[in-house]
């Protein structure tokens, strides 16, 4: 598991799909609803914060998000499109990354532009 920690002793870890399936139903429902809207989403469950970084709707499964770097209280991510010329089925997908932790959520930046991804309204 990758972790990101900041000076405020916050610590977030990236969750695998296997771990995600074992989360409480309310969190799974929140992920399934929130991943449809592009941006950074945050919720709390019993004192644990969940951070969802979503691309929103994509036309095929070739799109994905990649963690480029985690340092201090900043998370650098990159959106990766399908390889040029690759064949991909036309199936709607909602790529996302899910992290959980305590303390203030990390700042999320696009690793290419350096721009901060916007936190969506709850």
C-alpha cells in the first residue's frame, strides 16, 4: 500500500479494489455515486476520511488515473488515456482512485499541469 503523510500527522493510503470491496456498504454506495462526477470527493465514516479522485465518464476502459508521486501532504496524479491506436471496447467507465486516512486530506495536483484538482461539494 502506498501512503502519503503530511506535517499534521495525517496519513492516507491508496486502497486496492480487493480492499474496497470489503468497505462498509455506505462507503461503496458513496463511491459508486461520486465517481460519476470529475473531481476530488471527501467523506467521513466513523472518524476515517475517504478521498475519491475521479475522472468522471469515459467512453472505454483504456482510461485510468495513476499516482505519480506522494510527498509531504501533496498527491500528484496523472490521467492516462488509452494507448494511441489501441483497440478498446466502447463501454462506459468511471476511472478513480480511492484513499483512506486520518487528518487533513492531502492536496491533489495534476502531475503535468501542477494545477490543483477541485474538491467537489459534498
